[in-house]
C-alpha cells in the first residue's frame, strides 16, 4: 500500500510540473501554429502563473526543466553547422537543468510571499545573459498588460485569492488594473520608404566559397529592384554579404556607387585592430557608416564564462576561433533626416539596444534565422519583438533571412 501511494505521489508532482511547463509555453506554440486568440492566451497565461505559485517544490523542478526544453530546444538546431550535433542533447539538458534549479529556488523558503517575490525577481534576471525566457512575455497576445507592474498585480491578485478564506472574489480586483484593453501608441511611418526583400538562403550555403558570388549578386539584384521601385532605403539581412566588407574594396565600391541612388543597410563582418565584429553597414551618397553589434548572443557569439573556460571551449569545439567583439553603445543611422536605431538579431530583443533612444521612434533590425530553422526560434523572436516594440514605443522594421520579414508597431 505504501509503495502504491509513493508511486502515485511521484507521478502526481511530475504531472503538475508537466502541465505548468506546457501552460507557460502555450502562447509560443499557439503562435507558431497561428492560433492567436487573446482570451485563450489570457486564460492559459493566468493559469500558468497560478500553478507556479501553488505546485510543490519537486513539481517546480520538473516545470523548470521542461520549460527549458520547450523554450530553448531551438538552440540545438544551429549545432549541426559546427559539427557538434552529438552534443545537442547534453547542451539542452544543461540549459534545462539551470532553469530547473531556478524554478526550484522559487520555493527554497516555502512561503507564498517568498515565492511571489522570487518569481517577480526572475523578471529582472537573465541566466548567462540570455533573456528570452520572460514571464511577462506570455501575455504579449492577451488582455493582460506586459509591464512589470501588471505582472506584479497578477501575482498579488493570486496571493489574495489563495489567502482569503472568504470573499475570494476580491482577489480579482488587482487583475482588473493589469488589463490592457486599449490601443498602442500611434507612430506615423518614417519619411523614408523602405524596401525589405525577403531572403531564404540556407545556412549550409551562406558561407560556401563556391556560392559566395551567387549570393552577393543576388544582393545587388535586390538593390536594383529597390531603385527601380524608387524606394529611399533598401535593407538586407544580417551577414547578407559573407565577407569582411571593410576589407572587400570591390563590393564596397559597388555599394558606394549605388548609394547615390538609394540608401543601403546591409549586414556583414567588420574587422578592426584584429577584432571581429558583427556589423551593419549604412551606405549613403558615397559615404559609409558602420554600426557594430552591442549585445552578443551568449554561447553563439561569445562565451559568458571566465576567460580560462572561454579559451578552452573555443579551442576544443570551435577550432580556436575567438569570440566576437562588441561596441559599447548602440548606433543610430540618419535617413532622410530621421534617426533610426540599428539592431542586429538578438540585441533587438534586449533592453540594452533601446538605451538613450531620445526622440528616436524607429528601429531597423536585421537577422539571420537560417541558423535555427525549422524550429520555434523565429516565433519566439517574433513575440519578443512585439514585446519590445510595445514596451519602448518604437516601430521596428525586421528584415530576416530564413523567416518572414515583419513590421512591429506599438
């Protein structure tokens, strides 16, 4: 009898953790399948937060581990391009274990107030600098506001519902103040008309030397289309030119010549003082301005560990390659008299790139999602860009290789 009871108890906490993880990720997978109903996302999101507050410690550990799998499994897709596919299960298990420990710590001191405070504190925390698991994000396509104040009101509301012995209906009141039933801030279109060509170059081809000329000529064809359409600006994706562009005189001169007819923003590598940068190049009237990436992808463009481990990992797994370098602050391009903030892929989904915006109302973000397709990554990035556009009241023009281009308005 005792054995049966213990087995049932074990299954019970696993089931609770499993359900919690599914609910926490439901908004993302529903969006992937283009199922976006605000009322559904509101109900599922609220239920997910409620379960985080009431399930037992062991169930939290399970929920954290499975959430790591559901939110981060796409990272393993890119490992094939480094011939590290065999490490993918270990990598995902390691990431998931980190989240399992974090979730378990929500109940380290098993009191409801402590759990609420640690869950809220997690909204300010990014393990290893990676901030794509955001609890506020689960409400991005719901009737709940995405601000931290609104998220705290949701937590406080559940505190009242759980603690009040009578009149539990009063616990709903804070949620009413967390609702967002209005429209976003209206921002008119920029003065410049923008051409955003859709690129779908497979990652295994992008850096093939035999394919490089074809790829580059394809870029010039898209620029020619934009000129023919009388656009003011053409934007090409991250590393669309697979070369160190500031050391490729032939391509740079062609782009400078074309920039008398149209402004061009294109992604490519930039090398300076033996440092390698992921960069955006802005060509205008024969002049070049370079925006170096400010926030690097953890474990993709930099290893967020002490230097000894950085050198060891790069030597063992990346043939001794060095981490990318980064700029200290974001760059704005001036196009038809208007400032437009530059962002490259991951950094467009971080607070850092939105610092010191001033009166800047527009952002151009370029990405290469071919690293991660097919996977949930483009969907998660899409939802994050929605989140940041609304948070900072910025219109984001996102030009991508490997997934759909989009414009995000607050």
